[in-house]
C-alpha cells in the first residue's frame, strides 16, 4: 500500500491497462463489442464518445462492476479476472464516479477511510489515517482539510476527496468519469494540474469526457468510442476538437451558434426586484430584475447552487417571493399558481427530468398530459381526452424524433436524450409564449442536443421568449442573446455572448473576475 | 397479454406462499391440512355461507376502495375505521328520526354518512396542510377520538335508546322507508343478499372511471407516482391532499351502509368494528385496483366465513388470521418484485427493438 503513494520509478510507455476484444451484451443491447484499448503507464488517456456510446459500460467492466462476455483485461501486463470492484482496487485500479459517492455528514477524513479503516484491535486509528492523507495530499498536491465536513466543502474539494480516497487505497490507475461536468473553468484547471502531478509520479489516468477542448488539452492519447466499439485512437496534436467530435458522432457536427438577432421590443416576461427566502429563512434570491422580449433568449450563468434553481422555481410559481413581482405580458402573475402560469403559456423544461419532468412509471402518452392536464388536446372539460393525447403524442414522437417503439412504453424505458426530446416536444406544444429551460441538454447525446438547440432556435425566431439556465457555457454563449451572471442569489454581471469567452464567464461566476463587458 | 399475466403472478405467488405457511403450521400442530381445508370449503359453500360471504365482501369492498383512494397518491388514511363508525352512528340516528318517502329516506341516510365520514377525514387533511402533521399519525389518533365520541353519544339520553329485551342500546330503528330490500337469489339460504351490493358495484366502477378518465384522477395518480413531478406540472399538492382525504372519508362513510339499511337498521353496541383495518389489508392485497380489490374482498370474506367451522373440529380459527396476515405481507413483497421486473423488462424490450431497427436501417444504407 505504502509504495502506492511513494513509488515513482515507473517508465512511461509500459502498458498499464490493456483491453482486448471486450464485448458486453445486456439482454437485447450490445453495449460494447470488440473494444481494444491500450493505456500506457504514466499517461492521461482520454476516452471520448457520445452519451450511450458505451463508455460507462466499459469503465464498469474495468472496475469489476460486471464481467465482460468476451475479451481480456490485462493490468500491468498480467491477464486478470475482475469479479468485483474490490478485485480492481486490489490490482490498483480506482474510480471516481460522476456522481460523488460521499457521505455528507461525515468529515473528509472519515469519508476517505470509509470501508478501509485502519484499526488496532477494533479501535479506529484516526491519527494514522490523517497522517497518510496529509502525506498523499503533499505528494500529489491535492490539498484538503481532513476535518471539514463534506457537506461544507465545495464541488472541487469533494472531487479531490474522491481522488485521495482512491489513492489511499493504493490506486495506480485512476478512472475519472466525466470529472469536469460539475466544475467551473477555474476548478477544471486545478484538476488538470493535479492530473499532471499524478502523471509525473507515474500514475495512469483514464479520463472519460465529452468536453473535447478539455480532452485535447489534458490527454496524451485519445480513444474514440462510437456505437459501443472503439473507432480509433489519436494523439491530441493530430486533431482538432471539431474533427474529434465528428469522429464521435460519425458525421457532420451541429453547433449552438445563433447569430442573427430576432429580439423584438415586446416584453413577454418581466421580473422586477424579486427576493426569495428558503425554508430556513435565508435569502437565496435578492433583488432580481430582468426582462425577456419576444424572440429573445436570456441566459443565466452561475455555479450550481447560486440561486438558478430558485429563480426557475420562482418564475414557475413553485416558490413564492417575499418581495418583487413577475409579469407575463400585460398581467401580473406574481400570485398565480403554477398551473395558471402553464395555462397562460409558460413552458417548462425542468432541470431534473426524472424527478420533475416525467412520471417514470407511466406511459409516454400519459407523460404527454403531465403539465398540460387542463389543455387541449389532453382534456375535454373535466375528462382526460385519451384519444387526443395519444394522437398528439404520436405527433411529438415523429416530429421530435423520439426513438421509441411506441407511445405505450413507460418513460423510464427511454434513454435520457429521448426522454428530453419528449419533454421539449411537450413543452413546445400549444404555442408557449415563454419557455423556461433549465439545463435543456444536460446528459443527452450529441444528436439529441443538436435537435433541442434547433427547436429552441426555431421557437425564438417564431417569437418565443426563453429563459435559459445552463452549466454548459458554450451552450449558454451560443444560444443566448444576453447573459446574466448569478452569484450568491444576485446578478453580479451582464455579458454579451458575442464577445465573452467561457473563461471570462467562469471568472464572473466565481466572483473572481469582476464585471465583464 | 404479458401485462395481464404479470398482474396475476404477484397475488397468486403470495396466496400460494400463505397457503404453504398455513399448511406447515397445521402440520406442526398436528392437524391434517387437507382435512381442515376440506371442512372450510364444505362449510363455506353452503347457501347461508355464500350469502354471508357476499354480504361481508360488499362491506369489505367499500372499505378497501375508501383506503385505496388515498393509497393511490401515497396518502395513508388509517382513519377509515373511525370515519365509518362515526358516519354510521350519525346516519343511523338521522335515519331513525326522519320520516321520508322510501328512496329519499335511504338517500338522506347515505348522504349523512358520506358527509360525516368526509368531515372527519377532513380534520386530518387540514392538520396535514396547515401544520404538517403526518396523516398516518393524525388519522390513527382520530380513530380513538371517534371511539370516544361514539361512546359518549351512544347513550340513552342522547342518540340511543334501550333495545327491548336486551342490555344492548342502539339508535332508534330505521323505519321501513329507509330500509333497502335484498335479493333472494341464493336458493336455500335463509337471508337475502344486500340490495346495497349495487352501491358497491357503482363505487367500484366510479373509482375506476375517476382514476382513468378524469383530470382529477390523472392528478391523483401523478401525485402518487411522483410528488415532485406532480408539483412541477402544476398540481396543487395541498388541494389534492384535502380533496382526496375528503373523498376517502366520504367513501368510508359508505362502509356501514349495507349493514345499516340491509340488516341491522340501527347502530348499536354490536355494530361491526375494525372494518377500516380489514379495508387496508384488502386494498394492499388488491393493489388498489377496483378489480383486484373485488377478488381480495371475496377471498377475505370467504375465509372469514368458512373459518367459523374450525372451532368445532378443535382447530383454532386464528389459523386463518395467520393465513391472511402472511398473504398481505407477501403480496406487498411480490408486487414490488413484479413492479421492478416489469420496468427492467420493458427497458430491455425497448432497447432490443431500437437495436433491431437501427440494424435494419444500417443494412438498408
């Protein structure tokens, strides 16, 4: 174990992990077939591919979470059989999942040793653990406060805790699943310098991502996966982000750019001086004012947890502000219920589609009704119009290219991208005046992403006003006509999407950069 | 077809398991199981037993539907028991004191029962909406309060009078204009089948129709499937709690009606108690579905009637209680297993179909 931390004497170029002909079939789905990857020791090896291309399945195979049907895994030149993650850990493979697996009410130290506690005759030896954690932190320049509660530390710190946790267990090959998805650009840089440190000390990093600029800047080698199999392995200086993306999708690439302005002077949504307190009485939105015109997309940038979710809920009537007003067209809707707002033409793409956008165990046509229970074609008086709803669901499935065998399957049987297309189709039905879109393309594949961007653009041309919240800064810059930056519940800056860069936006989001433009 | 089969698998598995456990207990206690079952079957299929079973299941059916309405949106109305007893007391009292033409008289009795049941359940809804009190706690407490109120009101100088020739006291008997005649369809039976079986059937059909065809039913199911998605879709959770609680309580008010207008004509100390809890068990057994509950209540009633023979043969009739308990417990587990299987099976099917389509498209290209 101890050498895991200190050993540096490995020659870059040795093969750390070799996967040959890996095939993994789930009933009816071939998630991986004939995967060949060679990961050299002391390198950062990126694996890129669309959502659903089979990256996660492959990493689960390598981490021993399931066994491949065919193919061989070699670690450090020896063929191995991984029956469980503990086998993988014993062989020096560690993994940081996309969704952190930490206990919030434990300290950093407790989280790191959880499951591998140093004890002497049944008594925890915290001092030994603390010493080793500080040692690892120093060796790889991963600073954490071992005694802080995990719920009190930020996302970047949590990620470091996960990495240290893997290193603490003697990991020599570290798998990072979409590690930058939750980070702002500054935190991404910190992560990358940590990865460089790990690399320089002979550790191997397998980096899964679909953010291609990052992959190009951090990886030594890049393997592209498409449709469950490996397409090619390239070196970063040989390709551009665009070429890489085309390898990923296997065709020409969409982009979120919308340049010709369609903004009119007709105000659709007018939020003025809104302040909101949470259940605990803390003010989470303070003096928020903005307007959205017909044909305009207003983007809200911000690190998660700075009030975006609350802002969306206030606009949708799910939260009642203690001050300020919300107007839709000529009407003051501050006191209106969510249903009244929806009926008045506010479409809503919620942030978490599985919790707020869908009834997972209900059929697609019933999900078509959700949120529009009182409107045609779903209802006739107090009755549900089953025929109308079903016919309209067929229309959405066709128009929005929802990949499904039929409208009677339950929503949870669809992939995330198809679920989202159904939601977008539903919310675009009945000619909404304003669309509130929270992270509309989060966790969907490139194809669905392009389709959703298209729909937002089309609707904008037709005079829709859009409130767009997104953590994907490229999406935000590409789609928005104006960007406002939210920090700790207040607007701290405005940005012009024509001129602002993601880095500038990132600085403003963390409060480091001051006013931009 | 698969959907239909899957719907049957869970209850059949659970009943099979319950039968197995009962058989083992019978064997251990030294009774020949087949013999015992034979006795129960023979006794349960006699004409009088059949009428008793059907009448009992009418009551059980209403009780289970009252519970199921709440269960459908994860609202646990444990207070059905108190609601129906209180409702029956008031309905009997009013029914005994008014004189009205036949149909109207019965209608008034039913209305009083529904209103009293709904109001009593409404207390729990208001407590939940205003003060965040869990309806599970408040409805259980309200059962005790109802028991207290009934004991207070069912006294000679209040709602009740002494029944001649006994120590029993009850409300003034409902005159014949407020009585519902039964159907004499089982030959050889000494009592008729409750006329109010029609009421139970209407409630069952109405429940199904409400759930599947109305906006309110959609909102109710959506609230049960995902409270977060329901709220985001514009459903007012508090209003749903209030309406569904009132509905559940109103239906609970009906539970005492078959007995009241079909056999007893009075609310007395012998009026059946505990039906609300039976209703909970049957709602679980029938998966809150009107059809499932129909079978559940028939089975439950059959077991309750046919167990009466067991004491004569020296077998403790509580053996049937064990069987019912095991059945409910295992049906809950079985339903959950089937539910999970259903979801993964459908995900797999969709994956397979889409993969096949993609392959065909690939071959065509």
